[in-house]
């Protein structure tokens, strides 16, 4: 099971490290290994959230996620995306941007760094909306009850998450503009860039998330109708009509997953420049890490880990909220990638331990006292 799920990741790791050694010797080998670990540590929460979505898909779409999705993640976000950012920000053609990335690495790194405010605002707003929509939803299972219960009540207010996200964006852009003005106003125009990029992130979330949610709801309704038709067919002996909506629902959920992965990868791509400005080594290292994140996602789904450890999804969403705040803060202030990675790891580890305690309490209380044990095991 382990080899079947992680087989491609192991293979890509071997090929990537060998390619790095041929490209730049043992130094390049070490850099790629470090970048792979960085990507995995920063994106573990991504795998947990992905698993919560992927478990709703059938085996075919899970395979698409591991094939087409990997190509998008590895080559699209880790290789093409930084070049596109440079091409747009520097107003140059893609060929010139590639030439710059390969032959003038310092200038390339500077251009990507200059584009960071827009990238962080877009990704930060997208991730913030994911966190807010999760935390404002009334759930049967709650982890940090003293926070989640009152917030679930507040969540009954329509569009509250959108309002809060916009307030955060306005405060962020205003703070950025004020700071720039105090330093001579050289970057006041970037406050507008942050505002526009943040609104674009919000719109992207609402469009993609809305479509996936719409088709998911239709899928659930059709599954219910399909069950009724199966019962009817059993009574009458007639063949029931085929259901095709699952493909649409899975496609939009897949699209949502890819946008989600893109938002998660921003901090990894930007953080990689602290280690190297060589785009080839960056693509190799982050690509290896992205493979493991995807394999881990599928592993969590097939093992039913999220069903066994019910607070893991909560911990991952809190980590998303922390990452969203960190991204917004990095628009103006530098934050070490180690801090970003540790925040996510600590939150997920805490949610895992809480899940273990809950399972032990349920087992000790026995089946007849499940509800009482669940109450007593909450944080």
C-alpha cells in the first residue's frame, strides 16, 4: 500500500536528485534535498485539506489528481509560475523571462521579490476565505469548542466571512500605503496593487469554490434520486438511467483543488529564494516536495485517516488561517520560512493528539457512552 501510493514520489525523488547532481554537483544535490523538505513541511496542511476534498471523488478523479494535477503543480506552479510573474511584472516576453531566469539570476530574483506583495495578497485572501468559511460553519464535531461554538453562531450572518476578509484586505493595503508614505511614498502605488490582487483572490475563491459547492450539492441530490431510482428499478425490473453529473462535480472540485494548491505553493516558491535563485534547482526541489504532498493526500484518503482522527481537518484549517495571516504580513515584513512551517506542523500535531485522546476516551467509555466521551474529550 505504501509503495503503491508513494512509488511515483520515490521515483521522482531519485531522478530529481540525480539530475541535480549532474547539473551542479553535490552542492546542487544538497540544495534540492533542502528545498524538497521545505516544501513538504510548508504544505503538510495542504495535504490534509486536499484529502478532505479528494475523498469525495471516485478512483478515476483521484488518478487525475495524481497525474494531470501533478503536472500542473510541479511544472505549472513551481516552474512556469515564477517565470510568468517576472514576465508580467517586468513587462517582458516569456522567452526573455526564461533567459533572465537562466542567465541573470540576481535580477530574476529581484523581480520575483518585487512581485511578492501581489502574490501574497492574492494567496492570502484565498486561504483566508477557506479558513473563515470553515470556522463559521456549524459542525457536529468541534475541536476548540470555546472558539468554534460562538463563531458558528456568528456564521449564521450572511456574507460575514466575505466582510471580514475585505476588512483585513483594506487594513493591509492601508497599512502598506501608510508605511510607504512614511518612507517617501516610493511604493504607494503598490498599495493599490495589493488591493486589486486581494480582491482577485477573493473573487477566484468565490467563483471556483461556489461552482464546486454548487455541483457538489447537485451531486448529493442526484445520488439521493439515483438511490430512489434503484429501488424503483428493483420493483419494476426496468433499467435506471445513467447519472453523468458526478463528472461535472468532480471536475470543479478538481479545479478548486488546483487553485488551492496554487495558493499554498506561493509561500514555498517565495521562500525558496532564501535558499537559491537558480530556477532549475528550485523546480527540482519544490517539484519533489509537491509529489510527496500529493501522495500523502491520496494516502490519507485511502487509509481513512480523516475519519479516524476527526480533529486533523480542524488543525489543518487553523494552519491555513495562520498561513493566510503570515502571507498578508509578509507584504511588508519578512518572516522566516521556518516559522511558517512550524506553525502548521504544531497545529496539526496538536489536532492529531486531541484526536487520539478522543478515540481513547470513546473506547474507554464504550459504545453506549459515545456522546458523553466525545464531550469530555474536546479541547
